[in-house]
C-alpha cells in the first residue's frame, strides 16, 4: 500500500512544471547499490555502482577504484561465478561481495585460474623463503617402496649402495651397461661404478603381504619385508634397518643393538661396525635408508675411506708378491 501511494506521489510530482527532474533523481538514487570489492591484496573496498550494471561496466568501475591502468587486468567473480559475459547485467544486490583477482598470463588466456594454495602464497610474498620440503616419513616411505633410480616399485632382487639407498638390481645393471648414456647414468646411480659397489640384499618376505603389482598405492607397498630376528618389526618406514656389506642379510637396528656380537645374527659370519673398520673384515654393518644429510655424508666418507684402504691393501699385496722369489730363482739358489 505504501509503495502504491509513493508511486502515485511521484506520478503527481512529475506532472508539476517545477519538479519534473525530481523523479529522475529519486529513481537514480534507488538504482544505486553499495558492494564490497575484495581486491588481489585481500583488502575490501566499498564501491557504489548501478544495480543493473553490466560486467564490462563493473570491470571499468572497479579498475578505476583500484587505480589500475586497464580493466583487462582483472578477473571478477560474484558468489563463486566468473563474470565473463561483458554485456550481461550482473544484477547486484546491496552489500554483495565481488572478488577481484589479477589475470594469469598463459594457459587458456581466460584468467580463470587463481593462486590460493597456502603452501605457495608465502613464497610469492617472500621469494627468499625456503621451498616446502617433504616430511622425513614421506621420504622414508618413498625409499622403502620404490627404486632410487627408476621410481618403480621395489621387487626382488633388491640391491643397496654404500649410501643405504635401495635399487632394483636390473635398473643398476642397465645403468652400468650404458655408462655413456646421460639418460641412464643419472645422478642417482653416478656413484655406482661397478656391480661390486652394491650388495644384493637377502630380505625376509612378509608372509602377510601379497605380490607387488604395477599401480599399487605406496602404503600397500610398505611392510614387504620383516626382520628375521624380530618378526614383529617390518619395513614400515618408521623402524630403522641395517644390512651386512658382504653377506647381505638385513635385520632391524633394534635387533642389531640387542645382540651386540661380532657375527651376523643370521648366518654367523664375522661382522664389524663402520666406526671400527680397519680393512681386515669387509662384512661391515651399514644403515639402510639414511634419514639426514649428515648421515649420507658420513656414509659417503666411509665409502671413500674403505675404497682407499682396499686399494692400499692391494698395492701392498702386489709389492709383496713382486719381492717373493719365483720357482727358477729358488732352483738356482738350491743349486
């Protein structure tokens, strides 16, 4: 009833000679709405615009409010829907929130992609911030389930390098056969110069796990093997394991600490710890799947020291053999 009376009043005033401009002013004021524009910097700016403004007019108005040189730099959305049709009225309501983002160059060129990932935004704001790293558990899972070189699921026979990384044996053989091929001799196997640089592991298969197949999830590939001394401990990427450099048996670190003897707990072969290595026994107890860069560096230093000691031992043996008298020399001495 009130609205009908108001329309009648406006109709009456429009017929008066001195007030013909008044209805236009009233209707102009009624057609304006106030909206909030959430800019690229996440700040909200109030903007007054016509209720029936088109997307193109809204682009121009917001670009002018944000002091941008061109309306084409923005991508606008209202209630999650992109405002892409420039000629269609937007039908704005009072206190509506319009989201404004900068267009991304490249791709389809439609500007419909926005950067809203939380792990990316801090690096966009601070270029000096370090990149996001995988957790140690995620890295251990990857090393226990996939070949270090090919990233394919680990299958027997599995070998380990002196740095503790696991490989499918056929992947290492292919890399050694194609040393001159940069696609095969990648950084993951560059430190392996000959097959003697790796040890074929003697792993005890977990009877509760099935066969490995292509496309299996990483979590299904865990627990493939168990400790032969403590079967409750599996290769779940949490428990640490060690292997014997010469005989290849793999046991849990907990079992190795509890036994504390100078022989392999599986076959009884003499073993020596890495810190006590003097070149006399090559069956060294080495860790699998290193956890830190410091541990990798320590294993790399041990590998270099072991090779130097073995080279020195071979050189000494060769010199001793050269000094040893031959059969002809012994005969002449006896004669």
